[in-house]
C-alpha cells in the first residue's frame, strides 16, 4: 500500500471516529455560531475599519472574525489537544512501531482537521449571508482560498509544535488555550482593534493570529477583487515554517514520564 493511500485511510478513520461521537460533533459546529451570535448581539451596532481601510458593519466584521477563529480552533487547538492525548495514551508509541508510516498518521489527523475547517467555514459563510448580510467573497475567491490554505497549514504545524510544551494530557487544554486565547482578544478577532492603543497592536503584530485575521478580512471585503495581503500571508507562512522546524525537532512519540 502506498504512503498516500495510507494517509487517506488514516484521515478516513479519523473522520469516522469524529462522527461516531455526535455530541462532540454537534458542539464543534455549534460553538463558533454561538460566539458569532453573542458577539454580534453585544457589539453588533456601528461600523469598524478592517484591513485595507474598508468600513463595514460590526456584525459583518464578526463573520470573518469567527471564521478565523474556526480555522484556528480546527487546525491548532484540535490537533494540539488530540495529539497530546494520543501520546499520553500510548497510541503514538504503538503507531510508531507499526508498518503505518508515522507521517501518514499525523497527516491523517491534519487532513481531518482541514476537513473540519472547511465545513466550519462553509457554515459560518452561510450563516453570515443569511443573517448578517455578509456576502460570500465570490469576486475574491482565489485570495480567500489561498488565505485559508496558508492559515490552516500554519496552525496545523503550530498545533503539532505546541505538543512539545504540553507535559501531559491533563495539562494540554490549559496550555493550548493559554497560548491562543489572549491572542484572540488582541488580534482583531474577539474585539475590533481599529481604536486599540499602539502598544497593543505592536504586540499583536508579532504573532500570526493578527496577520491571518487581517488577510481574511481583505479576502472577504476588498471590493476590487485583488485581495491578496501578501505581507500578512508571508508573515503567517513564516510562522508556519518556524512551527514545522520546532515540530520536527521536538515532537515526541512517547509519553512523558
């Protein structure tokens, strides 16, 4: 069996295991929509300035913000926590001793996370179009898809890299959420930062979340059809390269003692 087929079969297994837990699947897709409704209900009046200097309604802004949050949740949080649990349960160690190529196992998890990301994005786009007049980015589809591809790949490898910091499965949710939640608040996702103090934007510009959020805004709202935020995408891709190097160097297949 080729390694590509092994990877696809592993992705299929991950997908079947996910859907066999309907409660988990339901809240995976309901959680972003719940956040979208809550934030638009509290902050939905008025307008904000998004990437490119475009003014949009706050409720429309939150459609792309929660879309970015969905990508990060599916590709960073999900992978980091699930892989850490598999490591502590001894699954990774056993897989490493089987004929299944180790990278096929991890790529199966990555492909499954990307599938979840696609479904979440489609749901948020449809919800935004129906209830918040956020038209799908048909004119900027190429930029939108490229931004999703770069962002999802980056956060997947960062999710694998952060497992080296998690000492055990019990600590994984705390470590992973502590590494991402503060950035969601200071990176134009949970709160619009068009009037944020300069020092806060300077801090947020260091990390990939802010750049990914702004690239998503440009791809969604730019009316010119030339919505590629090259500098933001390069910054996100740079973090992806750093995450890949750290994952290759420090990823562990055996449980921590």
